[in-house]
């Protein structure tokens, strides 16, 4: 099987279903997922818009 290199865009990383499919394919060794710092920045901005700024930033005391 040949390995396919995949660039995950922000809309893929935000969608739970699409992200899970890509993670599963990577776990099976079918693809190699990549992203850039700017894609992670865009993902973070959009997650904050949807879920608010503290949804994942909370830490246990």
C-alpha cells in the first residue's frame, strides 16, 4: 500500500466526524496527516467563535 500525504485544512480539523476519519486512516497507515501553523491558528480562531474562549483552556486547580 502506498502512503498518501494529506494536508488537513481548518474545516477538516474543526469537524469532529472528518477529523476522526482522518485520524483513523492515519492510525491504519493509509495516510500521513500534515498541517501548518497558520491552519492551526485558523482552527483555533474558529473553535473560539463556535465554542467560546474557555471551552478547552480550563485547567484543573
